[in-house]
């Protein structure tokens, strides 16, 4: 019974995280943090190699095909990458407020 009380207190002190959305739902210029991707192993390796990995900070530069995002801190300072819309739609991000 004491254990349940402790767990309840810990849960109460955790702030809710904003919901994850597909990368393709960001507005132009909007920033977000990458959470996860629902991709096969080959596509997952490809985007990680380009710097698009969990906790990466991104900014939407151009919607469409390809979807162009800027990666903060990647490539020694920041770079832009283009992603097929199908792949970008399966990358989940948390928008910055």
C-alpha cells in the first residue's frame, strides 16, 4: 500500500508531454524535436545517417515533395535535408511552443 502511494506521487509530479505529430504537419518555419520514426530498418538507418535521430531539433523549411527540413547542430552547424513526403509523414515530432 505504501508503494502505491509513492508511485502515485511520482506520477502526479510528471508533467504531460505534448503530443507527437507527423513531421509533415509542421507549418513552414515551425520548430520541433524528433521523437521516433515508423520506418523499415533501411529507411531508419538512412535518416539517422543524415542526422534525423531522436532528440534532433528540426525546422520545417518547405512542405511538399520533397519535404525540406533544417537540422540544428547537425553537420557541424546546421544543414538542410530533403525527405520524400511518405518518409517525412512517418517521422514523429513534438512541436516547440
